[in-house]
C-alpha cells in the first residue's frame, strides 16, 4: 500500500466509519519520515512494534469513529504496518539492517574536558557550571 488515504479506506472496510476517522493515524506513520526520505526507508522511523505504542501514546488507547464505534488504536497501527510490510517488525529488525559507517561511532571523549576527576588527577581544578554553559569568562 502506498498512500495514507488508501490505508484509511482499508480501515473503513475493516471497522466502518469514514476515511477521515482514520486519516490522522495513518498520516502519523508516514508524513514526518516521508519528508526525510521518500522511499521505503522512511518506514524505519515508525513502522515497527514500538511505533504502534507511540501511535497509542499520541492518539490514545481508542478512537471513536463518526459512527460512534470505538476502535483500539493499536489495531489500526498494526493494520497499517502489516499492509506495508506484511508483518510487524521490531525496531531492532530495522537497526540490524543499517550498515555501520565510521562517522556513526566517532564520539568525542568529552569527559576529560568536563570531569575534574577523569584521568585520575585529583589536583585538577573543577570546571565551573557557568563556564560549561557558556556563561563564564
């Protein structure tokens, strides 16, 4: 499936109501990530089990359709992912597919610059909090 509206039509077929009842939920899955990358990789952001629970936090445990029927948000989220991927992966499933690049792990060891006890030198002057925040001299 490709467009949020088509997901909404599928939800209408399953639970009733109108496409507008479901559109905000299906847009939540796709819009922010399609703005970043407009291919299948956008799904890594929210198309996984943890994404379903984030959807629930954003919209509540249930929604009430225009017909008055109450539908669990989790079921709608799971439907969206199954229609796109065929199953519900974990976030770890997506992460395992990321090829590590050198820049991804190139963290700068800042502890030596900010921790007065790093390196075992108890004589070193502690850095004032104002200096760390950029407010000092």
